[in-house]
C-alpha cells in the first residue's frame, strides 16, 4: 500500500489530529482497512471518524479494483447508500428537535438558565455567582438569563479568560474574541489566566482555540443564594415527580 504522503503515528498524538489525518486519507479515496492499517487504529474507529465523507463514483470503482473482487463495487455502493440514509435520518431528527422547542417564553428562559446554573454555575466555595465555559452559546445564554430574569446590568459583569500558556502570544486576540461574543467591553475583563501544563496538547486548529471564559456577577452573593434556593425547590419537586412516576408504573 502506498500513499502520496508519509504517515506517522505517535502515542502522544492527540486523537483530533489522528482523526483529521484519517479523514484526509478517506477523502483521497483510501479504504477504511487501508487507513486503519496505516494509522494503527481500529477499523470501527476509522469508520466512525470518516462516516460523513462521501466518495465519488471514480473512487468507489478504484477501491473495488484494489480489492480485486467482482462484488466489491456493489458492497461499496450499498455502504454509501446506507451512509446517505443515515445522514438523512440525522437531519430529519434534528429538524424535529428544532420544532419541539417552539418560541421560548420568559418562563422557559428562567428554567433554562436555572438548569444551566445547576450544571455549570458556581455552587460552592466563596459564594461567587457565575460560571466558566468554553462554549460561546452557553456564555451568551447565561448573560441573557442574568439580564432578563434578574435585571443584572452589563457593568455588573466581570469577565476573565483562561487559556493554555502555549497561547500566550494570542491573549489580545482571544480577549477581543470574547468581548465580541459577549458585547462586553475589554475594560471589564481582568488579567487573563495562563494555564501551565506539563502535557503538550495538540489542537485541531490552534487559531480557533479561545480557552474558557469566566463570567462573574459583582456583589452576587445574595443572587447566588436566591438561585441556589430555586435549585433546591426544583430538585425537591423533581424527586416527588420521579417517585410518582415510579409508583404509576408499578
């Protein structure tokens, strides 16, 4: 088996980099078996990584010819048809999920934000009110919740970026990114926290890595206690609902 590029594998190589190498080879028309052998990975893993890559008719015929089997092309075409069916099913399920949501009410926003805080917010320690996350949508949802439900003003937000020390040369760029995401001026950002790690992490695209953002509420102790009260009440009611559902099915 010969490829136009030299393949290498390092036990410390990040999975994301290995996955991208597999996808690149697949897009060139290599078989799952060839890629698995070249990257020293299992066929099931390579198949999962490459499940959304469509091969052209020319590539399918070339694969069949390499496999030297009269039925190989038919099997490959059947596999491609199965892949396309799966993609269509995924798209249909996603559309159904979107329709399930409908239009969010103020009550919906309250419950959504409370659930978000339950999972991601500060619930122990020095009674700070806030959360840390790398997902821009979660950050925006949290800030929206604070504004709409608790009337927290933008000047009452304190933001801090945390990012691996290997990105220290991008600090200004990363801070501007989060400022744009949140609409909060850089004057409300505290000094970025540079995280030192002995492990060398490989990113899929280092220029698209923006670390995490901490959003904290000034003088937020009482607000945090109020939120914790809401969480306790939700937990209590859910326990009751859970118990009733068990009894109903006995």
